[in-house]
């Protein structure tokens, strides 16, 4: 797989996106479960009419999201970051840096979410929470692809949470994908597009640190032209109880996704039941 990624990384981004769109359709055609999850999630979130309109785009964009990883993980960081050709909202980063209390970047599975931390790490250190995959070859591929000078990985366990807190105390940035389905004991059932989804509360807990919350996503531009890096403030200050904060973060994710629904990974089973694991849980709910 490493060799395949290296070979794919030699292709222009436009080619990878064309091939990825084909791959997206092949996966959709060959997997009834994937088709069902995508159809159900889109219908609940967008309504039947908009779901039918957006679905063909979302199928192709999901494939692009897979193949574009070769250009991001297997190429030098400067080259990958250079694919960001437009940035909106960078003033939010500059203001948060002046505050000196750290930044919490929240990114849904929208657009090219893999390039967000890669790009941000070219400007300042960032610690990113991730859940190690079960397959060893994929674990090695991810760690090799994300091994950048100022990009630090924090596994989704107690040691990883400590790494996030330490980074915030140093006034640095952390990155989280809050629409990941957490393991048992790490979340609460909260609405996401009007349907209960088991939702992580870690991001909501980190708000207590006083760090600045910034919503971020990278829009995939047509014809392999690169990415539009978008940073936005939450629509309202995130506050209240942990549950209220986590619910608001879900709404903020919805707000971002509605800006470009065709580039969200609707096939991800966001509404699955609690994930069980033998590893140590994150801090208890309360």
C-alpha cells in the first residue's frame, strides 16, 4: 500500500480527483450498506429533494477524498500545503495568537479535512487528536503521512487528552474532528441534523481552558485547482453545561456542512451505536 500511495502521489491532483470520482461511484455501486447509510443520512439532514440533488456530487467527492491523500501524505509538506490556494478568515488565527490562550480547531469530515492540520502546522505547532486504526498497515501509513515537524499526534485515550491540555497551556493549537463517533463512555446522545447521534464531549470540555474556538474546513476546488482554506468563528459563543456545549458544537458542524453539503462524507455511519473498547476511557461524563 505504501508503494501504491507513492505512485499515486506522482499524479497531478486533477488526475487524482478524476480517478477518485470514479472510485467513489464504484464503491457506491458495490456496497449496499454504504448506499443505505448515505441515502438515510442525506435524507434526514437535507430533505428528500435536496438529498437527491446533492447525492451524485457527494458520491464522487467521497472518492476524491480518498485518493487525494496520496498527494497530502506522500509528498513533502511544503508541496502539500501549497495546494491551499486561497485562505479566508486568517485574521481569526492572528487574533487568537495575540490572546495567547491557545486555539481549538474544530473540523467536520467536510472537504479535504486531512489538509487542515497539515497547512496549520506550517505556521505554528498543532496537536491533533486521532483514533489509531485497527489495521497495522493503515496505522503505519497514517503516522508516516502525518509526520510533520510541527504536527503532533495525540491518540484518543487519556495520554492523548493530556497532550491536548498541555498544548493549550503552552498557548498552542489543537485539532479535533467532533463528528467522529466516540467509544462507550466518551460521549452523549445529542441531536445531529435532527437525529440522536452519539457525540463526543471532549471538544466541549476543552472549551473550559479558555482557548479560542475556530471552525475550519478546506473546500475542494473544481478541476484539481487546489483548496480554499476557510476559518470561521462559531455562530455564537460556546457556553453552558458540557451537554449544551457539545450540542452547540453539533449545530456548528451542521452550519459548516450546509455551506457545501456535496463535500461531506455522508456515507460515514454517524448514527451508529456506542463503540466499545477495552482501552482506558476518557474522563468520565459529569
